């Protein structure tokens, strides 16, 4: 057993116990975790799964945290809870999505939670939220090249298909050697079958994937090569669109404000079809990507980038990478992640962005401190927009 990891775990357990006795759980700082919003109203919880606690190769976590978003809280004391059942493996760089009452945990770098030894026993786990049990699903026809795949984003549609594009497969973790893929894999959760489409797109890893109302997935940013060299970061204007109905790719060149390339950023989708990206870094030194926050209007052709003007830094987080983000009631919630530059410094705080008022706040309570400012005319408006057609530009396949 790794002695450093052992004592870190003992320290975290003691700290967690003390804080639980005091009535408040303060989670360990982490990054490279995955998260999923489970909206089974009136039960609405944001789950955080796994992650890495100090940037080391033997510091992966199997903890599951959750926030009950139906209860008001202040960012100074978010009411985190530890889920009763830990993940069977310690994970980082996995992806997740929810289907009915189950969370699908897919890919990632997996370690034995006790010894931190690399494990390739399975790339798939499911958590049944009703029984609180983890199982390994039986999926027919899984592509063998997917074993060990990580740093990709899962998207699930309304009929239960999970779309898994690209990602990385390390062949040498110590020397940072591996392959970035450009394939599209699909899991049909109704039949529990796997299919790999017969055509490729630009290899991509560390991107964001957002499903629009018109059944198109928007892929933003990331890298085309495993190297962290700045030349491998994909231009944010180079938007790849996958039509989940026709199973075809399209390419669009976005316009608008200059948005620097990045990896490890987050993206959430508003009701009016605006994608909000936050954070991310570029280069091996985790250089901050600018602007930290930007919006993409998907209702126009071509899509348009906007950097919202906000002179106030009150309650604003630092730039973060490989953090988690979700959207609830017109508030973007951000948690965990790493700060820019090396050596790696990790975050364990929660931040809230009021998308209707274009400002960082400390609660999601609109009754007093966060009333809607109707004077604001920004990219994230309260007017419902229409989403641009999936393939108005160049078809790739």
C-alpha cells in the first residue's frame, strides 16, 4: 500500500468525522472528477463521483458526494453529503450520465481503492439510486479499443442512447504516452448493446459536449493530441456538430468575440439555447484560458461567441480547470477543480453564477438578494430562442 495515500486517507477521514460531528461536511479538494445532475423531481441532487486529491498518480478517490439542490444554501457552507456506497474503483477522468434511476459511470483511469494499483477490470459501472447498489452492466458488442478510455464526455438522449466521442487511451501513464481517438461509440441502454460508427472525426479529448433541443451535440474545445503543447489545442471557433438523428457530422465556424483555446473547461446549456463555458487551461503549465467565462449563442447561423462584460469580481471564483458545473433554476453551480499554473493547487469551494443577472452570488435565493434585473440585455436572456438547424454548414460525413 502507498504510505502517503494511506495517511492522506486517514487524515481526511478524521477531518471529515470532526466536521460531521460539528454538523458540516467539508469535502477534500479535488479535480478530474465527474458529475451528474439527477432531476427526479421533487428529488433533485447533484452527484460528484471520484476525482484526484493532490495531483499524484496514486491519489484517486472512490467517494460519491451529493448536494440537494432543492434546499437553499450559502456558498460558505454548502450541505454536502457522502453517498452511502462508494465506487468500487477509485477513478479520475471518467464520464457519467443518468438514465431513469441509474447513474452510468463510464471509462476513466481506474485504480484499486486500497492499493491504488491500475485496474482494467471494467470500463463501466452503474449505480442504482433506488437500491444504492453498484453493478457492472452487461453490454453486448463493446469495442475492445474502448478499454481504458478516458477524458471524454458522455451525452444521453431522450430515448436512452449514450454517445461517447473520442477520448484518450494511455499506453504509458508515467511517460504520458497514448492515443487520442476520433470515433463515435453508442450504447443503447434499452437493449444494452454497443455500436461504433464506421467513420471518424477529428481526434479530440478534454472537450465539452452539449446536447441541444434539436438532437445535435455541440463539441467545444479540447485537444487533438495527447501532448499538452499549445499547438494541439483546438480553436474554439472550430465547432463540430453531431446529428444524433442522422448519425452524421457537420462543421461550423463560429464568429464573435475572441475565445482562447482550452481544455478541462465546463459547459452548461440554458433554456434559451445558450451554452455557457467556464474556465479551462492551455499548455502543460495549466495557463489560464481567457476569457474565463463566455457564452455561445446556438440560435444563430453561424453561432456567435460573446464574452459578457462584468466588471465586478465580488464572489467570483478563480479560474478553474477540470472542475464540475451544472445548471439549476438559472444558476450555474461550479465546484472543485484546479487553479491555474503549477504546482497544482486544488479547490474545494462551491461558486454560484446568476445567469439572468450576469453576476456571481452566494445563494440561489431570488426572493431578496438576487431579484431578476430586467434592465440587463446580455447573451443569456429570459427570451426563449430557437436552435439553429443541425447541418446548415459543411457536412463532414
